C-alpha cells in the first residue's frame, strides 16, 4: 500500500464514523420524537404552536375534554375535567384570540371554550362577538353568547350590545341566533344599557307592512322592554306606557305590561295619571297612534275610540300590577266609561284585591253592557268575556246573580246562547253545595234549538256535583283532589278545576302553601293555572316569599327541559311579578 493510500485511510474511516454517528443520532432523535406521549394533553398543547399540527391538536384536545366530561357525568368542575382545563384552557384561548386560524378551527375553538363555561376562556368568546359579521358568523356568535350568558360575563356587556344592535332578526341567519342573543342579554342585563334600551322602545314603527323591518324592530323592542323590566327602570315607565298605547306595537304590549309590573309601585302614579287623562303627552300619543291607518278623514266612531283608547290601556296596566291603590282610580274610571272601555275596566277589576265595592261595580257594569257588544280586536262578546272573568273573584255569592242575569238575557239568539253557556260555566266553578239548585235552574233553561243550556256540559255538571258531595266545606279535601289522577286527564280535568276554585272560595292565606306543596302532583295545565290564580287571589298585599317559591317551580321546570312542564308553568310568571309588586 502506498504512503498516500495509508494517509487517506484514517480520513476515510473518520468520515465514515462521523456519518454513522450522525445517522445514529438522527435515528435516536426520531425514536425520542416518536415516543412522545400521544395521550398527554401537554403533548398537544405544545403542538398548538406549529401551524402544521395546530388543527389536529385542537381536535385532540377537544376530544380529551369530551371524554373527561363523560367520565365526570358532565360536571365541569369534576375530578377529571378540572385538572384537564387547568392545562389546556389558557393556551387554547390564546390561539383563539391570536387569530391566524382557518374558519373551521376557529369555530371549533369557540364552541369548545363556550362548552367549558370557564372564565379563563372569556376573551375568546368576546372576540367572537367583536368579529360578528351579520349573515356570516352567526354560528360563532351562537356559541359565544351561550357561554358568556351562562357565565354572566360583565366584560361582555359592551360587545354583546353591539351584536344585539347589529342582529337582523328579519333575515334568515339572524333569526337563527336571536333567541340565544336574547337569553344572553337577559342573563347579563348590564345597568349601563338602560339609556340605549329606552331609546329602542321609543322608536316609532312607521311602516308595519315592511315585514323585515317590523320583525327587526319587534325583536329589539320586545327584548329591550323585558330587560328594562328586570332592571326595574323607573325612567322607562313612560316609554313603556307609550309602547302599550301603540296599536302597531301590539305584539310587544304584553311584554311592556309585564315590565311595568316588575317595576311595580313606581309605575302606579304615572299610569293613574294616564287613566284619568291628566298626562296630556301620553293621551295625545295614544290618540295619534290609534288614528294611524284611519285615513285623512276618520269616522266619528274611529275618533271616539282613539280618544278613549288610553283609558282601557291604563286599566289593563294598573290591574296587572294589582296593587291596592289602583282600586279607587279604576272604580272612578268605570263610572265614567261607556261600552267597550267600561267592559274592559270591569274585566280588569277581577285582578285587583277583591272588595265588596269591586264586585258590586263589576255587576253594575255587566248589567249596563249590551248583549250584542263586541270587544276588539278579536270581537268577543263583552258579556261572555265578563261572565268568564267573574269566576276570578272566587266569590260564591256571585252564583245567584250569574244565574239570574243569564236567564233574563235578551238579544240575538247566538249572543244569548253564548252568554248563558259562559254564565253556567262560571256558576259551576263557584257554586257551593247549597247553590246546586240555582245552577240546575240555569242548566235546565230551554234553548231556541229545543235543548237545554246544560246539555253540552252534562259531564262538567256531574263532576262538579261529585266534588262538592265528596268535600263539602273541607278545604283540605279540595286541595287533595288537585293531585288526583282524574284531575290530570283531559276527560275529567273539570274535577281539578272545580276543586281549585273551591280552594279559592273557601280558603284563607294559609292555603297557599298547601297548594304549592300539591304542585308536584298537578300536571294538568288548566288545573295548575287555576291553582296559581288562587294563590294570587289570596295574596292581596303580595308576598315575596311565596313569589320566591313559585319562581323555584318555574326554574326547576325550565331546568328539566320538559316542554310540557315549561308550558304549564307559564302563567306563574305574571302572578310572581304581581306578588312582588304588591309587596313593595
């Protein structure tokens, strides 16, 4: 071997050894990398920083969360979920806020962080609100508001209001998130919104035929009215009254009235002033709004109706609030009113605390009401409406009067038939055992068709008599009937309805708790409605404690997600607001 060959050989060996060593190191590094624990959240958190692995890492971390939720029975503070969130929520939030995400990954992050209900993810959800583009990013907003609402995030108040103002309920995608945005607004309801909400409810609706604009305005204004009610905003009283006075906002009127009921006592004097015509601004507003659509030359009837519309509206508000100081102004207004306003005020008297004066005034108004008078907008017969409302007094002394006026009713056959039918129903609800003969007299009255008034109600008559026979004057017996299976079925529900009315006729305030205790057994919506109405009637001065107990029933029903329970509890809300308003 030559000298040159011998000198080159070590160099070649060195190079080969270096290559082998480098190859070995690379292989070793590959083995180490390949041994990273794929089941460790930390592994995927680190990979969030690599654009190539960001999306699959997000998916894997979300899967970790969903698996942990399953193990902890959906408990976000459970022993598996909480430690996991401590490791992943902040880095995932940083990625969400930092941007540079494809649309699909961003949406997954927003939904995941919303699902966690973790305040540390708040910034991501708020960013989704700030980035809202109508008819584009609705799905991101849906998840963001669900999470922020559940967390009652005060930091989200400003961005949430911006979404609310931009949301187009009258457009396809906007309408899909309006309920979620509304619910989040109710949960957060920041006091700083008050002025803006008042401005919203005061906005006129100039063209009700513009459907999209009408839908938008009603969404904004109904939500705003509800929020102002929960805020108990005294500044909103007059704007809310204007909403009630505007026929074009009729779909928002119920919400406005309930908002005024929540506000309670501060709404009374302004409404009394409206009833008595002393608030000239509101009276004029009512007249103008009620003449819209009547043309340049409205008829004398249209003018008269517009001039008096404020009276019925004010009566409705005062009675729904239901405080004792409303009684005298209502009685005074009733004496001066004619026809439709008189009938409406008389109907509303059944909601305020009962006195001998209110029942006497109601009866007098009924007797002055023509048998053919129809009440707009539905055109229901006024006497039929009043006969139905009479049972809300829970006063059995009304029974002989109901029988007498029904038998003596004169007019068109259809009107008289309807009046007698409804009078019989009311009398059946209120009658005591010693009044059965009176009610039988009305039931056996001949009709123009050759039958009798009670022919179509034979089942209800029998059920009412059976209940009276079983219970007599024992209130506890009637309350026991409320929860019986027969009271829950549609075919025999009148047993429960009759039992509830008798609890109201015979009961005292202590009966309210017994009715609340019986509620779990009362599944029939009609029986539940009458039962909570009894609680209302037996609480003339209100009762915040009873209101709280009723609210718990409502909350439990909503938490159950049972549509039937939620619907059955719907009438509770007005009673709850009224009990609180009376107790102020």
